[in-house]
């Protein structure tokens, strides 16, 4: 970055990222792994001061694993064992109505989670994730400027972006000239407004209130382990308008918590209705805990809208890209928000680097919108459906009723040993079961499917049909445009095991073959040298580079021993061949040229 000779108030850089949250900071970290640096600006005075996002799933951790940040994130976060349940109770200290297994701990689903990825879920609050990402970016050469607000842009020429920014500390404006601009500036994105990206908006589902506190509940958690607790009192008559129900979310086991207050279902409250004094917030928190003797320290309180919004496109068709909360806005159900931000960034980073280095044509960048916008649509729909999935049990408990006598009648039915009681209790069980798509959504977390110019489908035939339950069920396939399946591998003389995920990625293409596939490995070397693109090749199987120790890869690869699976730098399958073919070098060059828009 240098200042131009003629304009001292213009700073030049190749890459400008607006927003230092999970989206922007992860993009900077991924680009840094490619050797790319730039400027990262944020209007905020620093990294997140409240732990908004927290569930970090396997798909996101695989991305961070690629740049060797997984372990640092695991060390900072809370282990999966503390996430084993979601509960419904009268208070944190009181009666429990129900509990379900969560985040891969259900014995019926545990095997599927373990087979899906070398990673597993952790609870990593945004307050801890962002510093890890920002530190990695700055140590790799990125300049980070907080208290710096993006104002607008102009284009002196098609390939030049001139962004006006305001230094909030000095009140001075200056300009940053860049080749690329990335709008990762959250739900009120100025970049999205500036580009006039059309937004698909559905009616919102009201307001919620986050109350972040410090309170030591460790003495309660031995028999109540879990990171999410719905606290409800159906017969309660006196309650604040903003706090009929509460979701108590673990932030740090077991002394930091987020109390997410929700009004009566169906209530139409305004923003002012969600406001109260600090003393009122603390008093309600103590009621929810159910033990007045526990000391509660209020750390932060803020209200937020429950949105259902996704951008129709993520780019202006040129060199400005938007993603993260700027383009997909939704409630936190299924824990998809920051995870999708990280995966958006991972998808985009390698494409930007390849185009900048001349390894790919500019059209490769068109694939970002084509691949990630449908994912954004899916997760916004799923997260809002996750909220609606709770209406069933709320109805069976009488929470949707205004009539006190009707509520009392409903609750009395639970005690009835006869037919009324049986039906009421079954309806409640069914309502609780209906929510488990939120806590065991392996499919919505991992089943992304890409159809774009960066995937070669010309010779692949029909895609495999989707599973019946697309939310819960992971689809394991090597069909192009799908996530590379995980399988544990080792060497003939056993050493430390590794995943197929670890062979792929790392900023280069990877071809996986098996016995009889030497022709593919020879082709990789020749074509890689010809195109100037790094492609590594490994053979998996009997006395090959790596042993298929559990025979899982043979089951998941969907090609013969001498076939191949070509994997992109983001670990999505670019192309596959069922078996070895004549002139593999010619075909491989054709595929790579197509995928890279060369």
C-alpha cells in the first residue's frame, strides 16, 4: 500500500474489505494464506463486544483447519461435550419439561456426525473468534483500521474502485483505491445499499432482546448440561412485555450467559417496548435462573429484529462482492450465521487469488454468486423455519393463548391419566421432536451443492437425488459441485491418521486416484506445468501413497480404483472420472481450463 504522488489523501491497495466480523476477518485470513494482503476497515471501535454468533460447525472448522486455525479455535471455544443437550424448563434451577440431544450427541445420529468430518462442533462466541481471525490477518500483513466507516464508492475506470471512508476519531475523510472491494459490513450494509443489490424480504418475526450477564451457575449444570435452555412459565401472569419466554445460552461454561428474551408469541411490539432499566433486566434474569441468591452482573443488553432476508445476487457483476450478514439475515436457529460467513469467504478467496495471479480468467469470479447465493437462500429459509418449528410445543403448553382459564385447562390435561392427557402429552412430545431439525441439521450444514462455471458437469449425467430429509441427512457423494467426502487414511506402517480433507485444499487443486491410476498422476504433472496451476495427486488404496484403513474411501469415492476425483482448492469436487481413460492429459487440461475459465 502506497500513497499516490499526486493525491496524498488517496491510499492504494489491491484489496479492500469493509467489515471485520466473521465474514470480513475470515476473508482476510484466507487471502493472507494465498499471500494476498490489503486493508480491512470497520466502523466499530474493535472486535465484537458481545458474543452474538457462537455455534461453530464442522463445515466452518474445515475451512479454518485449511489455514491451521482449527486448534486455536478449539482451544478458545467450549468443547462439544458441554453442548450435549437442549432443555425446556420452568427455570434454570427448577423443573424440567423436556430435553433433547444436540449437535451430534444423539446416539441415533452420532455415527453420522463422526463419519462426516475430521472436525466436530464447538461453541466459540464471536467475541473470541474475531480476535483470532484479525490477529492472523494482521500478522500476515493486513492493515486493520477500526473506527473507520465506509461512505461510498466511485469508479474512475472499470477495474478501479475509489472508496470514500471516514475516520471516526478525527472526523476526516480520505479515499482508498483498490482493484477489489468486499462488502462484509453486516445487516445494515452500506456497500449493499450503494450497489443497490435487490433483497428478497419476507415478513419479519418480531423483536428479541439479548441480555448478556456473568452469573456462576456451575452448581446447577452437573445434571443440566447443555448450551441452550428454553425457560417458560405457561401460567405466569406477571411478566415484562419483552420477556414472556427466554432462551438461556451458554457463552462460557458455566459463568457467562446470554439470556435471549422473546415476547408472547404473536405479540406486535415496537422497539421501545423492548427497553427497560438495567435493574429490570437483572431482576428478570434472576427470575429465569430461579435462585435469587445467585449474583448477576449485567454486561450488555441489546435488541434485534428477527429477519428473513437474502440478496438476489452477491456481486455487481464486476469487482465488488458482498457476503455474510450483508446478504443473508436470519435468526440464529441451526447456528448457521457465522458458519456461512466463513464458508462464503473460503469459496471466494481462492478465486480472487487465482484471477489476480493469472491462473484463472475473470469469469471464474462469476461462480461465487452462482454457488453461494443459493446457499444463503437455503440457510435463511431454514433458520426461520427453525424458529417456526417451536410453535408446536408452545401451542401444546398454552403459550399461544391469552385466556388464563384456557391456559389452566390445557395444563391440567397434562395431569389427566386418561385419553385427554395421553393426547396432550403426545402432542407435546411431537412438538419437541419437531425442533430437533435445529439441533441435528447435518444436511443443511454440509450438503451445499454448486452448479456453476467452476464445476465440470458436461460428462457427469444426472446428479444423485436429494435425501428425503435434506435438513438432517448428510449426502455423501463425489458428484462435481459437492463437498469432498471425509475418510480417515494412514500409511502402510501406521502413523498419525489423516483425512482426505487434509490431502485436498491448501490453496491448490488435488487429484485422488487409486491402484491403476498412475496415468492420472502423470497427467497432473504435465497439465499443471503447462497451465501454471499447482495440482497435487495422491493414490489411495492397497500399497499406495495412503491406505484406506477403514475402507471408507472405497465406499464413498463413487469411482473405480483407477478412476479419479479432482478437487478444487476449497475442497469441493470439480470433476471426476469413473475409470482411467485414453489420453487423460487431454481431458484433464480440458476440465481445468473450463473450471478456471481459461
